[in-house]
């Protein structure tokens, strides 16, 4: 199942990315010669109109081969003959589709998990909250006279408290009452608690907001990691390739399908961000050259740009070999020790 999950995740995310380029190219009138999922020899080919559709044996990678993408072409529908803004749209479309996929998956996770409200669903037996008289259905409106807006506010106010007790203002039967509860420290959770569980609401509108917010937080986290890699704060040995991803899929699959969905969202967002980095051969690098050529005119030729992108591909392949070797040393070698 791990291999099946991994292949499905790879194929779906690659398809989404390349499909973004494909639909943007078609919308801008660019001729697409071939749309392929996978790398290596093709085991399926179908010509439909001007485009050859193919599936290849290695489910890592894929491409949307456009006329005039990497060479000069006189075809009026060639990529290199389109206005700069249309080429920019086509180049950015792949990363946009991966970002959109990440957002959709995070919305699904948010709806599945639900949003914790400030209403008490359960008071644990023999807990401080039980002893203080809190009841199911109580709505917590303030903690130590500080207004509460959501469950996270309650967790922050109680979880980080160093005091022996906390004053809770709750709404019960239409009126506010004050309840003073002792606090106990949960060694396993690493925070203080009073022993209550919230009512969890599954609302699609709230899930959309939560999904977008969580995707934003995840994006900031990834850029922080990239910055740490550049500055040396994080070792390159921490990077993982396909082998490491398979092991990550295996670990998350054991925890449940929703964790596989979260990993898929993480990988999709990672694919979007990495592709938009201004590095040769990546979409971000091509966008950078598009801007440079817009400013400098014909000083940067197609041949010159092609050579730089080729060097970028070689460097990316070297990086892939490096991270794959790291994964083998980290995950596979210990199995034979």
C-alpha cells in the first residue's frame, strides 16, 4: 500500500502541475506537441489533434512539450512568439495549480477535522474542571477576564499558564457565571489543562478560511526552511528525495488516510514553491529570464538561455543524486546493519 500511495501521490501532483501548463498553453493559443506523465520510455501513446499524449514507465516527472519552448520556432503558435505576459502565465500555471491543490487538500483536512468551538462538549471525570462545576454546554467567553474568540485562545490562556488556578467566565442558560478551576500540568502534552473537550463543528465556510490560513502558515514555514538552508542553519543532509518521500508516506499511512492527505498537501505546496525559485531550468528561472529579456531585448539569445537552463538541469540532477544517496544511507543501509 505504501508503494501504491507513493505512486499515486507522485502521479497526481505531477499531473496537476503539468496540466496547469497545458491548459494555460491551450488558452493562450500555444501549440502543445506532447503532454506526458512520467519519465523514460513510453508504454502508452495516443495522438489527438496536434498533441501526443503519453504515459512513461517512471512515475517521477512529466512534461508539457510546447512548440518553441526551448528552441527558436517560426510557427505563429510557438511559445517563443507569444507576448511576454502570455508566456509568463503559461510558466506560472504549473506552480499555481500545485498551490491550488494544496489549498483544496488543506480545506478537506479542515472540514474532516472540524473546528473546535468555545462550547464545552465534555468535562472529564475527576478533572479540575469537573471539581469546579463546569458542565457540558457551557460556552467559555473569557479566561481571567480576557475575552475569548476561539478554542486556540483557550488553549493559549490555560496551556501556558504557570498559575495554580484559572478564572473562567462561561455563558450558561443565557447568563454569565464565573467559575474558578484548578490547573494541572500534563507531562505528555507538555502544557497545563483543566480537563475539558470542545464541541467540534464541521462547517465548509469556516473550513475554507482555515484551509487557506493553514496553507499560508505552511508556506511561511517552507520559506523559513529554504532561508535556513541558504544560511547554513539547516544541513543539506536533511533534504529528502523520492526514497525519503516513500518512507514518509509509509509513516503517515500508518497514522491514517487524513495524514496521507496532509503529506500530499505539503508535497504539492513544496512543488509549487520549489518550481518558482529563480533557478535555471525551473519555472521561476524561466520567468526570471523572461523578465531579463524583456528589459535587455535581444542581448540574451535563445541559445544562451538554453545553455544556462541545461546547466541548471545538470545541477538539479546532481542534487537529486545527492539527496537520493542521503536517503539510501539514512533509510536503507540501516536495514542491513
